[in-house]
């Protein structure tokens, strides 16, 4: 199950984004391994689906793109574990995001869901 890509930019969260993150109770982390040449295309997928994710996915409270030399991670914030796991079965994820990212990946993504305490 894939997700998003690369962009070398610094983002500052807006008060609205900080407020959404403060109420998050579960996180979905998707780690992607891809050729560095494919990162700009993957970043475009991230940008394309970030707002629809925040506007339409039940319980979604935030989404961040994290870049490291060895991989790219997308961190999704949700109100609950149930919301996070439901997103993995959603049409937005399974058809749109996965469909666009699959050709860009070198390996299967590492998908993890975390609960907060």
C-alpha cells in the first residue's frame, strides 16, 4: 500500500493545522522507498490529494510529508485508530493514491498505525 513523495521545502503550520494536530489521537505512517528521480512525481501526488484527504476522510486531522535521505514518509493524523484503518480501505487511498504511486516505488511501502496515549 503506497502513499506520497518528495519536495524540499520548509512548511510552517498554520494555527488551524496546529489545532487539528492537537486533537489527533492516531497516526498512520507510510514509508516509501523510491529512486530519488521519482520523488518530485510522488510529491505532486501528495500535493494533489492532501486537501481532499483533509476535506473528505472521516476523522482526518492532518497530513505531513517527511523527507529523509533513505526514504520518504507520509504521516497522517486521525481522531481514532478506526478512522486511520478505515482510510486504508477508502477509494481515495486504494484507487487514487495507490494507483498513482505504485509505478514510482522500488519496494512495498511500510504501513504502520499508531495510537496515542
